[in-house]
C-alpha cells in the first residue's frame, strides 16, 4: 500500500481541512480567498513550466495542497453565505409554501416552509378542534405573523447551539413560532407540484400495503424499509433498534441502496457480461436507483446515498475496476463540491467511513482461497465487523454510546433484510394474483415480526450498549490507530 497509488487522498485531506477550518474558525472574505487562489494557481503554472526534479515536485505537491485547502474553504464560505442571504428581511410576516407533511411535536406542529430561497420551520399551535390533524397538504400557502423568529446562524443560548447548527447545515435559515390565531392556510389551487405528487404516490403505496394486510408494527417496518415511510414506527421499536445498533435498517440510506445495487446486478446478469458491456448495466442500475428514489419521496438520506452510488458506478464504468480508495475519494470530493454541508451530516460521515473501510480490505478478502459459499460467509462476517469497528468511534462521539452487540445484531438481521427486500419485489410483482400475494404477505409480516423479536431481545440485554462519549481529539486518535492498523494489515 503506497500513497503514490492514491493521489486523490493527498488532495482530499487539505480540501476537507479547508472546510473544517472555515466552519470552526470563521469564514474569510471571498475576495481575499479568490486572490489567494489566483496566487497559488500562478505558482502551480510556474512549477509546471520549470524543469522537474525532486525539489520542484515536492514544492508542486505542497502548493497543490494549499490550493485545495483554499478551494475547500471557499466552497464552504459560499454555501454558508448563500443560506445567510436567503433570510427574509421582514421577520414579522411569513408567507411560505408547505414542502413537507406537518410533524406533530409535544405542544405544537412543525411546518417546513419555503419562502423564496429561504427554508423556514414554523411551529404553530394547533386548534383544539383539529383532533390531531391540521388538514394541510403539501403545496398549501401558510400565512403567519410569528411572535418569535430565530435565525439559525445566531444562537446565544449554548443549550440550543448544537440543534441550531444542525438546522443551519441542513439548509434551514430560521425557526419561528405562531400561536393560535396568528396563522392561517391558503389551500393550493394550482396543479400539484412535483414534490406533492411524490408524497401523494408514497401515500398511495401505503394504502395498497394496508389494504392487502400489511399493517401494524410489522407493516411499519416493511414500509420503512421499502417505501421510506417511517412515521408509523412507534418510539419503543425505534429505541430497540438503536440500542441493538441496527437503526440504519429503518431509514432508507446507503445500506439499502447497496442491497438494491446487488439485487439489480443479479437481475441484469452483470457478472456474466463481457467487461466492455458492463457499463450498460451500470447505467441501467443508476436509472433504476433514481427511479426508486423518486418513488419513495426523495428523502435527503436516500438522495445522498443514491448520488454516492451513482458516482461510484460511473467511476467503475470508466476505470473498469471494483470499489477502490480512489473512486471513494473522487465520490467524496464531488459530493462535497455539490453541497459542502454534507460534511456536517452524520449519515454522510458514517456512509463514507463504511464504504472506505470496506474498500481498504476488499483486496485482502478476495485473495482468500476457499470454496465460494464459505468465502461469501467469511466476507459477510468480515465486512460487518469492519464497518462496525470503523464507525464505532464516530457513533460514540455523536451519540454517547456504543452498541456493544451491533455486530451480532447485524449478522442475525442481514439475512432477514435481504429476504424482506427480495420478497417485497415479488409481492409487488404478484399484486394481481391473490393466492401468491397472500402467501407473500404472510412471509413479509413474519419476516418483519422476527426482526422485531430479535432486535428487542438483544436490546433488552444489560450489556447491549456501552455508555462512552469521547471528545474530538480522542475520536481522531482512534481513527489514526485504525488507519495504522489497516496499513499494516494491507502491506
């Protein structure tokens, strides 16, 4: 394993540090950043035109790293300022379009509104006669005179600072509160928007599931894993999956997209195609992934995962190689160029740590000489262990605990996850045939119920989770140790 084989890594590190520096130490003036970038570019051209030797090559590498540091800082600054500029000038009156279904909180309802370029969360007091439903639809116009308006880029109370940072990095520029009588709705009279149609489609899929006997707690698990509808899962089930270290199963993300890619590769006989035709298979898989993302409502985690696999598959098509460090690095770079605030998303961090850790050990796993069946089982166990080990420090830092039995939970559930997703495809394919569909309905409900039973049993054990929340320095040292260990194993 040599750094010479991974040139992108040497540029990605300063690029990422530039974004982290901009976030931690403040944002520089864009004019100053532009002048610095031009000056560094001039140095690069100077080194390119001079005779090459070791000294100049090293100097060129250092200057290139400085340039990528400045590019990272510039992109993060641009994104930060674009959200700040979207903040409405008049904070005493809001007129926004409802972009998501209202979410019920303890004493209010959260409405996600779009007012121009601004994304605002408006908390409203419900009417006592509403009976748990506001009767709003996506696309409705909300008119409000808020009594409280709080920009998310300014927070003087340390208690809420983490929450406001989270909102800001998700593109939400402000929160507001309007009591009863200070807001009203103007129903959408226009043709349904694209986003409204997507949510309506998800509702239609939910209705079809319910009419054919997929409901209750097992049905909520099936819907969460297939159409991305998570609002019917109760709090106890969510807690059990979190303590068992398998909460990623409930949210459509990179885990599910990875399974779908494997399933599509099987259906399209990718392993039996000539190497020069496998790019056609990759293009079809990419189209299918985005079609699935559209059907399930384009949730942020699924869009991010679909974009990641799209870039990875394109890299694979052009380089004709399997998952590699270079393709992961290029995907990481492109996604941060698209949205620099992905770097602050825990889901993005965990996805790339998992994929990169797998790519580090794939060559080693493939080199084992044994029967195909035993090799697949060994790879499954090894990949589960590697992903759990590499994500543990970050999980502990962000959530304050480590699911100690997550390796066992993942190994026990992975087969049921595959079975559920394969069965759900057959369920939709045979929706027209009642006898077969009834059998598949029982199989789906039984699979989901078994998953719940396993998860609840593991999460109820006294040593299922370990309480530990390392600081950022300790977390970084853990990853340094893991990288050194990986380097020595890969040698």
